[in-house]
C-alpha cells in the first residue's frame, strides 16, 4: 500500500458510499483510477467488503454481552468454533489468553434470548466447561474503523 492507498482506505472507512469520482477528487485521482485501486485492495485482502452499519437498538436487538468461554480440552475447539459460526447472535469470536479460551461478543433481543444463547447454544456445546457472561449496560464507544499505520505497505 502506498500513501494514496492508505488515504483511500481511511476515506472509505468514513464514507464508503462516496462515488469513485468524489473519492478521486478528494485524493487527486480520476474515478476510474480509484475504482482500480479499490479493486486491487479487495484482491489482496486489505478491503474485506462493504456493508451497511445497522443500529442494533433500531431493529430491536437491545442486549449486548461479552461471554468468556473455557474449554475442557483443546481437541474440542473445532467443534466449538463450528457451533459458534452457526449462532447468528454471536458477532465476534476471539481466541484469547488468560482465564478463558474464547471471548464472544453477542447481541440478542432480550435477556431471555441471551439466556437461550448461553444456556442452550453455548453451554450445550461439547467441551464447554464455563461461560462467564458480562452484560453491557451502556456503550460509550464502538467503531468499525481500523487505525491505518503510516508505514503499512
């Protein structure tokens, strides 16, 4: 990635729906040149895709929780990861260090829905020995932006 690519990626994170022409104007290039750069950034995996950012509250998904999951033994991790991939309420799954093996970010419609996800979906998975749930009371910062270091590329 060169300087223009870095500036383009940052700009796309802020204004992903801008036209190629408008992006080109802001970066001193033509619309077709921007389109070509975006395509190349997608091909090399810098840009994973484009999506609408949905407000969970606006669609009735009002409960956010983080769940630390501990596994009985490493051999059962693949079963767990396959199960997690199939649970739509799980937005993120991270392998972590510390007391837990995985940290999940979950969004549900209600506390009862969260109880179902934890009790049936997660704790019902072979090898799960503990699921510690922390319910979010309020979110003060949440972003999809990735900080782009100046020396990437």
